[in-house]
C-alpha cells in the first residue's frame, strides 16, 4: 500500500492501540445514504492527513451487507496503482449512474402494478444482468485476499441453509474461501424476490472444487457490526500476529462506526389487523413493498444495534461506538429499488441532512433512536472520530518509522 508517497504494508493493530471498524448495512439504492456520510468522513481525514488518503487507510476491517457489501468493496478493492478503486465521494455518483440500470423503473400505474405482482409470483423482480456485468467489469479477477484492508461480507447459502461469511483473513488461509470479489458482491446483493440467487465455484490449493449457492447477506446480518467484533475477538483468541498487541477484547480497544441505510419506522405502515389477513403473497408483496423481507432485515439490523449499544454502554465506552441511522424515511425513499432521478437525489439529500441531525443512540426499551444531549450532530461526531482515526494511524506509522 502506498502511504505518503512510500510503498509499504498497511499498519496492523499489532503496532497500535485500537481496532478500527467500519460497518455498512444493506438497503439497496439506499446505499446512497451511507455513501454520503462516508464522503464527509473521508474529507475530514483528508484535511488532517492530505488529499491522497482514503477510508481504507484507517479501518482494520470494513464490513458490509448487500448494498453495504458493494460499498465495502468499492472502498477496499485496489486499482492498477494499488490504491482504493473508489474515493468515498465517488460512491454517490456510482449509484446515480448505475441505480436506474440495476433497478429499472417500471412506473406506478395499474398495469405496472399487475406486472410487478406477476413478477413477484413468477420469479425475481429484476434479472440482475446489468449488476452482474458492471461488478465483473469493475473487479475483473480480483479476489478477496487482494483487498487493501480486511473486509467482511456476509451471505447465506440456500443449499446448506446456513450463513457463509467471506473475510480477507480467511481467504488468505483457506483458498476455497478466496472467491472473486465480483462473486461475493453479486451474492451478498441477491435479495430474495428482487435479484436471482448466485452460484459459483472455487478451488483450493489441491484443486478440490467447492460450490456456493448464495443469496442476500441480509438473511444473515443486515447490520454486520457485531460480526466484525466477533471476527476480531476470534483473531485475538487464535493469537493472530496482526492482533497480537491486545490480549483480550475490551470496548475501549474499539473504534466502531456503524452506518445504516435508513428505515420507515415512523411511517407505521402496517398493523396487526392488516397482517392477520395476509397469506404467502401478502407477506411477500404488499403495496409495492415486501413486508416479510423488510421485517426480518430491519429486525436483524436493530437487534445488532441493540447488542452493540449494550456492549459499549454497559462498559462505559459508548463514545467509541457511533451508529448513524435515519428512522424517518417515508414513501419511495424507504424502498430499496425506486430508481427515479427524483428519489435518488432525495436519498442524497437525506444523507446530507442526516449529518446535521443530533447524535442518537438506541433506547434499549423502545428500540427507537434518541438524541444524546451534549454530543452535537453526527457531523460533529464524525469530526471527532476522524481525529481519533488519524491519531491511531499516525501512531502506527511512527512505530514503523514511516513519516
């Protein structure tokens, strides 16, 4: 990795004090929201350390599910100069340009509703061909072990009926898990009813073939934050040399930023009275939404936020964990696939407005995010985190005599 004009290995936690984690939820086109947040964070890091630094220079692990997996890969995949393929500010433009081709808009008239209902019954709503070709074009033959910092991307194997988690660390030691980044991105994005399941094969160093039958990582962990914490804990337990400086896990050793893609919690769209009348089709398709999928995705994400909040609050280091989420989405903005120009630009605006909102933490009783008095806005918190991330990086570089 090139740092400040020098080619070197990315400093690991073994020469620092903290584990630095970035986690990005799933949510289709709503990935624009965390993309906007990340553009601001990267701009703050550049103010501190120069215009050439990137998000991947600061985080030990970047985790992402579904659209978050795509963003993770954009941030961590190397270009021909062995630097991140995308700057954070470029993520928004990627969605604006490619979103309408990944999820072509079909209109909202009566005929369009009938067509969508028929697709919901007969197969996935979208064929995925554009997404597949675009991802394969961008990533080529790059594999997981090629990422510039460690990544973690969850999927679900529909054949084995169990989660399959792809990580850079495991890819280095188990060649059968060193899949093409394009296959991993396509798999973690294969949301049931929206995009087709993805099949691919890998070979280990002995030539043994391993097959994968994968669908959306949201079935495993729509919010992968605690998966990363578990991943790092495991590396410490295994005495991985990259994590050798810390003998046990304590929340004070973590800096965690967890980015949501928004939710329609305050819309109160469904009730038990309505849901009690639904059959299979009603749960899978209702008024242009997918209640069953939306429910388990949101429930999964919220449970992880609650677990993380308990972990950090109970040990009095809640300021080491920053969750940025908007629970107020309504209408098209709350859907994962409305690709009109108007909605995409609205999502950009939502991300920008979210920066100005006060820092919030989940109320462990209600499940709703509530303002934390005295901690300012999300923008203020990101400025503080940027300084902490910069200090950690500078410490590591100084120990390696890199200036």
